[in-house]
C-alpha cells in the first residue's frame, strides 16, 4: 500500500490545493477535523474526531506511518512524526526536518512562556499568495519523490 496524505484540517487554508495535488499523483488524502469544524467539501474523505484539544493531532499520530505525508502547523506533532519517517509540511510550505525540530520546539516553548508572562509578540502574519505558492511547490516536490514522477 502506498503513502497517504493526512491533513490537520481545522484551520487549514489550502484544503482544495492539497486534495487536487494528491489526486494528481494518485495519493489518497484524508482530512481530519473536529466535529465543530464540519466541512461541506464532500468530494474529500473526512474523518471527524471529538472536540478535545489534541484529538485531531492524536488521530494523525496514531494513523500516519513511515512514508506518509502530513500537513499541519503544529510543531509538536511535526516533531513526533518526522522522527518516524513521516514527511511533514506546514500550510505555509515549511518542510519540517528532524534535525531542526529541537530548535523549533524551543521556540514554541519560549513563545508560550512569554504568553504566560503576559507578553504577546506579533501573531502570525496573514496567509499570503506567496505562502500558497511555496506550499504547492514543496508539497508537489514531496509527492513527486514519493511516486517517482
């Protein structure tokens, strides 16, 4: 059985792009979302999980295997998956590498610590066309390598 694309779909702005690129390479895609983020995009395969804080991440963690692809912006989930040979990419096109994860986790921890102290650095910048292009380019590169095309 070949690879599968798993998508942390609750706040993912590029579902259509993921679905169409995965279909282009004949790779099945599964969109995982909590029940309170129900989607009318019925041509896609959806899995709905409880609304608990980490339910989507837990589903992906339990189902993604070596050689699969996961689209998520969750650095913690990414760090657990890349160590198992899963290809992980953010919706902005950042491809996570195992050797970068310690630094990424430290930054996540540091920013959480600042927020607990009442310091709120600038939030994420708005999702841009450049982010969309970077995602498409890097996602297609991963899919191409997986299928040998």
